[in-house]
């Protein structure tokens, strides 16, 4: 990453976890079409060198459905007047 072998996973893993907000996992279906398999929030927590994620949307039975997770750093959206609870839960 920055300096080769002298940088350990103990440094890299938390650095990546604190730098990424969302991950969109794509897959290719039987017809060769790309589909979103899940969208996860990365809250920045690391346990045993594993980055914790929270599913925001996940594919269930062919449908992308709302998961229990929320994006981290909600205050960034609130500061500019965006209510993610309303958007993600389909409230108008």
C-alpha cells in the first residue's frame, strides 16, 4: 500500500475501515447481466482484523431488499438537509 512489507495488516485494515463508507457488491446473473447483490455500510469498526459491515440492502430471492443497517456518518447528510431514514425506508 504505502511502503511495502514494513506496513502490517494491523495498520492497513483499520486505515481502510475508516476510509470507506459504503461498499456495493455486484454479481453477474445467469444471463450475464450485472446485478447489485448487496450494499453495506462500513462503520469503521474492526474485530480480529475483520472489518465490520452492516447490510443496508441485500438480495433475497432475486429481490434487493432493505437490510437493518444504516450508513455511518449520518451527520454529513443531516447537515445538508437529507434525511436518510426517509429515503432508505421509502417514506415520502
